[in-house]
C-alpha cells in the first residue's frame, strides 16, 4: 500500500458540496432602535401597562415614547428620581404619594389603597432597563429620595419617637451603598420642618416629589381691573386669596390657600393676557384641588400636586396634550 493511500481515502470520504453551501443563509441585521432625543416638551411619566406600571419618557409633540423600565407594581402612589448623569433612576410607590383635596370633594378622587398595598422602592439602570427592588431604610418612613452629585441614592425618613422625654419626631438620612442602607445623619424635627432639618436634603437631585409640591411664594395681585374680573370666581371655601404667579413666559392669576408663610396653588386659576383673565382650554381643576405648575421653555404643565396625575400641557393658548392615566408627570430635565 502506498504511503499516500490514507490521505487519498480520507479525501474520497468527504462529501463534495458547493462552496457557498457552507456559508449558510444570509444573516439578518435588526434595525437599530431610533435614538430618543428629548425636547422642551418631553416628560417623564408612570403609566399603567397590563398588570404593571411602565416608567417612560414621552414627547407629546412628536409622539415619541421610550420605555425606561417595566415595574411589577400598580402605578398608584408612584414617584421618581433621576441621577444627574441620566444613567440611573429610582421609582418609589407609597400610600403618601396621592393627591388630597384642600376641602370637600376633589375633582379627581383617588382610589383608596387596598390592604395589600405596600411601600416599594426600585433602582433602575436607565440605559438597559434593568430593575432591582431595594429594601426600605430601616428607621422610620421613607419620605424623600434622590441621587446626590456623586450618584449615590439617598433616602430621608421620618420616625415617631415614643419616648415622651425626647423630641416627637426624628429625621434620618441614609445612603444605599454596598447593598445596604447606611445611616449618615439624624436630627430632631417637627411636622412643619420635616426632613428639611437634614443638610443632605439639599444634595438630592431631580425628583418628582419636589417638582410636584404645590407650595409657592405669593406675589400680591394689585390690578383692580383684573381683580374685578376674578371677584365672581372667588370661592367661599377654601380660605385663600388671589395672587399673581409668573413662571417663564406665563403670568397666572390663581387662588392660593395659606400654608405657613407660603401658599398652596389650587386648581382655580386663569391666564393673564393684556389685563384679562382668560381660562385655559381643557383645564378641569377646581378650587378644591391642589396643583403643580411647571414651565419649560414655551410649555406649561399643570397636574395634580403630589401624585402628578391628570396632566395638562399647554403651549401658549393651545392644549398640546392631556392624560387621565399618567402619574408622576414632570418635565424631563434638559
């Protein structure tokens, strides 16, 4: 047998196939997802989706929508926070994240939380949508949360003190690091000061519960002609006064109700144009409702305070967008 036989035999046993058969079918390239570009009208919101809740950013003008995270929880009581670099977010769902009327019946009654409702907190990686549920801080009730300049998630809680000899309330500041909450500070406080006694509160970045706060510094409204127009709208309840509020390019006349040295913005408001009180289209809030007023560029966003529900987005005199299902609606930071 010649030395070359084994090599020749092995070659004869290999089936002959066309050269291109080894390449297989041409691979399919999935189109890249369009890049979401935020504009002055882009908002952050929570919306019900099936059995859960989606955190998304949405541009009412272009109708572009990007889901940031899918959360296995009802949207009720939801609030959000963003890190300064836009890479991380946090979403919290709690009984306190609802809208309460000033007095009487609200325009949009809140669904009462079921006995099964429990406070929950989630950390979100915004680039990937990865979600991690976090434990709540170990002392007191979590009141505020957000990211500091270094990207740490901070949580501020309030604790009732049962020892009659000490202060009635304690405020605590925590940072979530290495998989657990670390207490950074604790101070005695009261209901009016709340977590404001904590120096770390000033480090909290973008968060919906700050934006949706109805408190504002009053500015006297001394235009008699305008006040005559508003007189017929003046309610018997709640207690309050007509005041002027300037936000961006908007001048509003609104009924504010007292809260310490500040006022709370109610839904009874008018846009002021050339000395006239003009109603906003689609504006259905009333004097019993507390509202949040946000302005970004030419856009005015009005929603229920605290919950950020039932938003109305305006550009000048035009109603651009409204929703009855979205919550925690705030402008996306530019």
